[in-house]
């Protein structure tokens, strides 16, 4: 027979065949995670899928947690992530860059409990804002210690995004950056310089109708950027994940020199003081290209061609996510 004795150690008194009681100590079950990751992420490809999966599992074990890790081609992620969400005994984790997390949002939004993010991309805007920094081991340790916070999302015509969307110069920068990463995998600095140079040269002004709070205005701009809450500084960080607003940045047309200054100001962190940048806040924004053509639009680093109006909406406190920092700092 066995009976539980009070106390934090959860000791059991077990009667042996000899009739002598033996005290056996049991431990609480470790926290369990199901990690679904992008096998095409740069860090995964560098290490090899099998090696990287074992490294993640070892990092969770070192942090006192259990993890089942699946690194998959992008097309297989949704199905396996949905299975992880349905497993109520585990915390689902999406592992990948900002674009991978963006693609997983429709599934993550169905999860009735907090979800985890393991940033494996180049920029990792959301990962940084969640306080998940450093090596994989450091990120996993922070994730295991983290606490759930409610974060705002944005949506474009019903499609969710977690951080940044835009068109024009910034959209072209995102496309050129992806191509440059493939061309210069050995140096992120060279890839950024190459992408910035091509974007400065080939950006064409866009004419749009902007509607905020029922007020319409027509603008000609090199770029329009919409962010979920306010970003600041050279590293583009958010002090709040639950600020309850969208911020719209309009970079007025100004030619090559203006775009060059804009690119440099993004690197130095002085972009908010640029004389040709206008920033507005709202909970809903509508952008319409006046030429009615299909244009490239970025969604957290991913790029699509879209025509017609873009209706941006704030989704306040839409996602419960595990963070290594509070929602407001």
C-alpha cells in the first residue's frame, strides 16, 4: 500500500515485501513542449536538420523541460502545428523566423492556452521583443522560465500579422534582402548593403489614398509602413506588446538621396527624426493604390502581390504568448 505524506517533496511511503517502510521520493513532471520548426531556416540548414533537432531537445532537457521536436518543410508545418495545439498536455512552440511565425498565426490563434516562439530567423523582430535572445540554449532557457503575456496583432483584409507590414521602399528592401541572403550567405552585412543599394536605386514612388478615422488624404510616398504598436531605436524594439494601436509611417518622396538617408537612419536609430517621415497612430487604417495596380506588400518579412484596398485593423490582446519579459517595459 502507499500513502502520500504532506510537503513539497511529495514523498511516498512504500511498504516493501519485508514489511519495512522505504521512503521513495518522486519529482514533479517536467513541463512538456511540442516544437514544430521550419527545416528551411538558415540556422537549421547550416547545422543539419537532425543535429539541430537534437540540440533543441538537449537545450530543453538542460532547462528541466521535455520537448518533442519536429523540423519540417514549410508546407508540412500547419498540419503538425495543429496537432501540437490539440495536444492539451503540451505547450505548442513554433520555431522559425518572423515569416514562419506569421504563417502560423491562424493556427496559433485557435490555441486556448499560451503558445511559445523559438526564433530561428535572421532578423527575429518578434523574438527580440519577447526577450528571447542569444544562443538556442539561452532562448530555450528563457522560454522555459517565461510567463504568458497577451500581445496585440494586426490584420490586413483579415490576414493576421504580428509586427510589421508595408509597401514601397521597405517592401522592396524585404524582397532584396531575401535574394541577397541566398547570394551572400556568408555575410549578413554584405547582404544588407546589397539589398539597400538595389532598393535605393529601384524604388518607384507610390500614390495612395490613406484613410484614418474617417479622414482621407492622398499622398505620394517612397514607402508606407504599418506596425503593431510603436517601434523605436536602431534595433527596432517595442516597449509595449499590448499598446493597443497601429502606427503608420509615411516616407515622402525625395529621390535617391532621401532613400539613402532613410536607409542610414534605420541603421543608426535616428529614423524617427527624419524630416521626410510622417508618423500617425490609429486602430484602423485603409491604404489604396491610386493606380489600381497589383503591388508588393510585406507581412513580417514575407512578400505578396496585392491589388485593391488594404484594410488594416488592430486585434487587441489577440494572442497569449510566452515571453521572457512583461508585455510592458
